[in-house]
C-alpha cells in the first residue's frame, strides 16, 4: 500500500513540478520504486530491467537538460 502511494505521489509530482531537473529526479525515484514493486512480485528480471532502463533514461534526460540550458536574457 505504501509503495502504491509513493508511485501515485511521484506521478502527480512529475506532472505539477515546473523545474525539469526536479521532475527528472522524481522520475528516478519513481523507477526505483517500480523496480522494488517488481522485485516484491517475484519478478527479478523485470526489476533489473526497470532499474537499468530507469537509470539510463534518468541520466540521458539530465544530460539533455544541462546541455540545452538557456542563458538569461539581459
């Protein structure tokens, strides 16, 4: 029950957070929580896949955000 509440809160937070970096951090927490859910359901193959895909996409999104940052206009 607690894990589903964390997943729901993370989903809503990703929708409402305006800062992209914070949204990506919440996405990373979501994927880790989802990997734990898969592990508790006795599907370690899905847990490993979820963790690996979540880590890769989180890192790629962070790199994309930092490489495309805009400079403030004077």
